[in-house]
């Protein structure tokens, strides 16, 4: 039953991408292990990020278990589907349950995908990261595969609230391009320092993300107003100072030693 539901949702996701003529380009697929356990650690730029991570990894692993915001489970039918697919509800105020569930899945040689930023970055840089990914890797021995994606923020993401106080809605413009990159697996040895491992992940994700952001097809045109592109690369998204007022970052997160520095 679980695989049938997962397969049906994957088919629906691919159909939606075809309907929107979204082109997904995959980089570094050779870095994906051919068997589990695998702990994917992805940056977070849009609400449908999981669709693109699953699409990019589909030929190797069609049944990734995603760690998702717990309020997704507040809708009964959606909650049933999420449970059937083995996804993991994460309550940031009480994350222990999600951690134990992810650990159990990794112990069963499953693939788990976490978003260690614990929220979408308004500045489209790698914001503070939670130590949970490093802790799971240290405890289970699973490799961390860094994942960077860029492009879905133009479909549906956070943004500056308008005069009505509402953030931007989805943009169904056809023909978007999304790039997904998989990095080299990283390991956290027994007794390894979780903060240091998290900082290493932050630097890796930053390098991968900026590599995608600077691809010619993702750069704003000269004179184009680009609220979907980071300020430090010439776009008009909130800079780090403005984003700090908008981002809701857990106090336990590791503060960046990576990325652009605040002015």
C-alpha cells in the first residue's frame, strides 16, 4: 500500500511538471549511493522543493522519506497520504520524535531527506543550520549527501509581504528551469564534533548553491527587477539584514561561518 501511494504521488508530481513545462537538470547524480542508508541534506528555497529532489533522484531511489513541517498533517487526507509514504512530521518546538523516526528509517537502510535550514531562506543564501543532520549521520553511519537546488523559488516561495501583508502566491508561468546538484557524500565519524560537521555542510551547500545561482540561465537580465535572486549576486531578494527580520530561525541553529557576510 505504501509504495502504491508513493508511486501514485510521484506520477502526479511528474505530470504537474510536464503540464508546467518545468525542465529539471540534474548535476552530480554519480555521487548518489546505489543503496541505502542515505541522508540527503538539501537547501530550502521553495515550498515544492521535495518534488524536485525526488524527481532528481528518482531513477536510483523513488521512495525518499522527507522530513516535513508537522502542520502538513493537520489536513486529514493529506496526513494519511504522508503517513503511507513514510514521511516524517517535524515539530520544531519538540523535534525528538522526528529525530527518532528518521534514525529508525536510516537503520532500516532507507533514504531520508532533511532540510537542515529548518525553513525557507528569504535571502536565498544558506541560513543557520540545525545539528540534527550531523547527529543522525554520526549515530547511524549514514553518509550525508548535500543537495543544492535552484529555480523553484520562481514557482512558489517566500518573499516580502505586499501592502496587504500577504506574501507572494504561486507563479504558474510555464517553461521554468530547475537545477538540482548532488555533492560528494560526507561522513561524521563516531565522536565527531557536530558543530564542525554542520559548518562543513554549510560551506559545501553554499558553494554548490552559488554555483547554480550563477549559471547563465539563472542570472537576471540587465536591468531586470529580480526579487527571486540573492542580493549579493545582483538580485533584489532581501539582503542578510532584511532577511534576519523575516526568517524564523530556531535558537539552537548553528550560525553561519559560510556565505556572504552582513554589511
